[in-house]
C-alpha cells in the first residue's frame, strides 16, 4: 500500500491538463471514442486512488475492452502513447513535444499502395530509402494530407525540376501547401490548374529576364501570391523584375521581398513605385535629419522611412514642416518617433500640412497670447500665460462670441477685485447668459463700479435632482469637446 496518496475527493476536485498540440493537431482528426479514451486515460495517469484496470476503464466508458485497446493502438500509431505490455495491457503516455517520427509505429499495410506509386515516380532516377518513406508517413499523419495528394505533389516536383529532387524539397512544398489548407486531391488539382492558367504570365516574366527553362513549383507559388494575395497586376510585376535585373542578379525570392515591401507601403502602381524610388534618397536624408532633431539614432533607416516618413509624406506634409515639428517635439520633451507620430496626427486633424499653415497657426497663438498677456497685466497678475488662460480666452472669444471691446470693458470692471480673473469670467458668463453683445448694453447692465456677485450665493444650497434630470444634464454636455 502506498505511503502517501491523494484522497478521492482531492482528485475529483483537481484538474487534468490537455496540451494544445493535442487539441489542435490530433483531436479534430480522431474518432470521438478515441478522443474519449485518450483524455480519460490521461486523467487516470494522475489518479492512483482509482481502480486503474482495463476492465474498470472499459466499464466506466461503457465500451468493450477490445474497443479500448483499439483506441490505444490508434494513439500509439500517432506516437502519443506506447503499449509496453499486452497481458496485462500497460500504456505509457508520451509528452506531445517529444512526439517524433521515431515514436510512431506505422501499420505495414497502410502505405503499401503509396510506397509502390512513390517508387514509380522516381523509377530510373533514384531509390527511396526507408528513412525517406518514414518522413512521408510522418507528414501524412501530422498534416492529415491524403496520400494521393502527396503523390501528385511529388510527381509535379519531379516533372518541374526534371531531376531526382530530394524529399526535403518535396516536403517543403507539401507543407507550405498544407498550411494553406491544400490537403486533399481535389485541392492539389485546383492549385496545379491555377499554375497552368498562369503559365503565359510566367513565360512572359522568363522571356523578360532571359530565363530559358520551365518554372519551378515555388516560382509558380510566388506568382500566385503576387497576383492573388498582394494584388499586383502583371505590368507592375514585369516592371519590378526588369528593373531589378538591371541592378543585380535576378532571383524570385528577391522580387518577392521587394513586392512584399511595396505592398506594406501601399505602392501598387508603376507611377507610385517610380516616385518612391526617385525620392528614396531624399527620404532617407529626411529620416536622418528628423532622428537627429528629436535626439534618437537608428542604424536601419529603411524601417523608419517605411513606417513613418513615407506615411507622413503621403498624408500631405511637406518636408520642411516635418523638420519644424521634429524641432517642436524635441523642445517639448517628445523624444520618440512614435511620440512625433502622435503629434503629427494632431496637426493633421487641424489641417496644418504646410510650413505656411504652421506659421499662420503659430502667429495666431502668439497673437492670442499677446492679448491674454495684456489682460493679465491690466489685472496686475504677474506671470506667464498658461493653458487655462488660453482655454478661457478661447471660450470667451470663440464660443461666447465676445468682442475685444466687450472683453476689455469686462477687464476694466474686474480690476482691483480680490480674484480678478475669476471675477472677469463671471462677468462675461453673465453677459453671455443675458445675450449682451455690445459695450453699451454691458454698461447698462453692469456699471463700471458694479460689485458683481450673487447676493444669495453664500446662503444658497443646491437642490436635489432626479435621475432623469441628471441624465438630461449628461446628454447636454456629452458632445462637448474638451
């Protein structure tokens, strides 16, 4: 008897963990009763307090012992368990991250037809080793690809390369297709047909760059990607191919890299690409200057150009303004490109995209600050203009439509008060409420020697409001931008 063991209650209230590899790669393709056997067996591995016999296992799941053994034989074939003994039966679970080809036991008769047909494909070219066959079996089991589908891919690769291609090449193609969901014979036939439909396009590319051979399978896949996934038309693809061939040795992989970059930068026409390439040097110089202005350093400027500079230029900002904004960011302690990007978004929202628009905006701010400074001086307040001053002035002038003369008269009334700024705001608010728009109207309502205050304010207590009334207030101020 064990010295220490879990109680039945503790085991019942604990958890059995199931690896995501099982849920993703094995569960969807197994028979339901096989899944039940695997999970219940996993549970029993940590449940030493229970009767862990084949008889009790089968009885609990309402299955025959033969069906339970058949399920475990399936999981052994998949490499997830090992049957150590048969009489009495003993099962060992294998960690899923250790499930390798060597752990799997493939039934000899399962791949007899596949073996013969695969051998016929390479007949006269090379032989297939036992290890290579195992790699094919493992791929078929792991990716759940139909045998006939893999044979079609093997044949296509051999015919395309016109040589005894290695199994690594074949499996690379097959895995790429399987990851795209091409796992059935019908799906492979459809992909191969799409390659045939694109043969004229590939022939045009090969003629343009001087390649005198048949296209490889990966080259057909790349053309399919450029046209269907990235959305480039043949004119653009040919332009990029010809342009790159002038500069360097041609490679489909490099063309794929270039087109993928253009796709990320939203450059889809020849004109857009030509303009980018012409401005590329100046854009790199601009990136270098902006980095220097805000105090950052990046060795790889291409990423900066693609992620920030080109985006800002496409928004309509001129280069000189971008440098001014960089200077502004540095002096206001914004020292990252992402921070500058947020600042640029604010200028874009204001419609400030050119240097002249920026200067006009700055002049308006300085003019406004000069007016506010004059108000503070008249009220004997000795300090710099702050954000609250600007917000109040904007409210008086823009929202309440108070003229300069009216504000000046209110300033005169507010002089020598205990809190002149607060007094000034209260006076202007009272006039706004009463609809006063001229100095003459203001003088009749509020003489220059008036002491402005709400006489009942000190003794006034706010009344109670209902939920409906509070909701009405909320709705009335909800759309006000601050």
